[in-house]
C-alpha cells in the first residue's frame, strides 16, 4: 500500500544540522510522529518540526534491519545525528504465545544491528522504544523505571519482553563505553503503555486488543449482530495511550531528554480500565451491537501492569492526554473511512466478509 507521507521532512529554510532517523517509520508511532511534525491544525505547535531538523522515516523498503549489511548501508546513506528506534517484530497476545522464539531472535537481531551501528557511526543520541510488557509479571504496583529487571516477565510474551529488556542492558554498555572513551553521546529508551490509534495494525489475527476489536466489531455490526463476545474474562486492566499523544511525547523526549535511564510514557494510573470496559467503549460506536459478552475459556494474559508516570509528569507537567473515549471514537471513524481505501496504510489481514 502506498504511503501518504514523504520519506523525509524538513523546514525548507533550515540548515538541517540535526538529522533524525526513525526506524519503523511507517508503523503506528512513526506515522503518528510524521503527522504531528507536519500538521498545521493540531493544537500542540511545540511538537511541530523545528527549523534545524530533518526527520527521515524508514520502512521495510529501505532494508531488512535484521541484516547488518543493510543497516550499515542505511546509516551511510542518511548519516543520522540522532536515531529514534521504533522498529520491532510485534504481535498480539496469541501470536506472541505461539511464536516466542521468533519474537526473541528477530528483535535481538534488529536491536543489536541498529544500536551497534549507531555507536560505530557516532550518533549522538539513540532513543529506543520498549514496552510495559517487559516488567516483571509478579511485582508490586505501580511499576516504575527502576523495576525493569526485578523478575521474569509474563510467560505469554517472554521472547519479545526479554529482547526488549536487552536494549536497556545494551544502553548501559554503550553509555559506559562512551564515557570511558571520552565521547559525547546518549543511549536511552522510552517505555510506552498500550498504544493504539489511526494507522494501527487492524489485522484480525496479528493485531493488539483495540485495533483488533474495532475491526471485528465493524464486521459484526455489518452483519447485523446484536452482541459481540470478547476472548477471556474481560477483567484484565490496562493503561492505553493514544498514538498522537505518544508521538508528541516522543518528539519532546527526542529533543530534551538527557537521562540514560528509561522513561515511562503512560497515561495516569487513574486512567487504567478493564478490557471489557474498552470493548464497551468500542461497541458504542457501532449501532447494532448492544451487548458485550466474555468467553473465559480463552487466556487473559497478564492481569495488570499499572505504570507510574511520575518521571514523565516532572518533564512535561502540563501535558494533556486525549481521553480514552475520544481517542477510540477517532480511531473507529478513521478505520471506517479508510476501510476500502487502498492508498492508506491500513493493515487489515483477512476480513472474512
């Protein structure tokens, strides 16, 4: 499918002395960052592109990040001064459960190639994207940035989780090397909670919970179904962040964050909701669906992973998150509008309709 945004964006009058390379640039977060940087209608103008910046967004067409030769070629071509590393092999709960080895191996290769090439090329700041699923399964709540390695992650997605944890280990090693060599540079990471929004992966089998439910309820509503059954009990609790909010914060972190330790990018603890409540919010956008049922025969996954965003609030004290209901409504509207539009980055999988 054709991308609606250019590969690189910059201010025409700038000297472009900051070249920011974004891996995974056509994914959910990368595309949201491009929207924010180029938008003239969004209210947070502080996150729009600055006169000295050039942002380049990589896609799979640029090369295979599991291949070191491809990665070195990409860095030689763009010569980045900063890297926002978003690329990863990702999937929903049941895909992870069935493919833990593949998720571990692919992500280890991607991360090692991107981080080590950044180190060799003298990139001055590398910000990698982790996930709150990396935190220990058995822990106290709320979780914070100091607790990443305090115990094993949930067994359902241990492959992905351990691969992401290793980024934090690598960051420590590279920062130690840079300090010992007297070189300037920073390797750090962001840890977002569950992300969703326009440009998400709406594949029926591979998607995360909100985009998957939007797609499935769209089809159910189209069939005239009066109810919808979600897998599991619906009881697990999650914090969800709208992709545009995460894009704004990632841009701000890229420009101003100087701490080698990770920073959690999450909505407040009070905004945590159950999966069933989320399903009901989604269903409210489809007039035929009047009832949400649950099927406890399916696994729930991790019950909760409540994250503390105190570090984020200290850095951006006045940041206002989009309400979950408004963000879901906007995502549903976007999905329906673009469902049959083959020029948009909308990943659907098999629709069965």
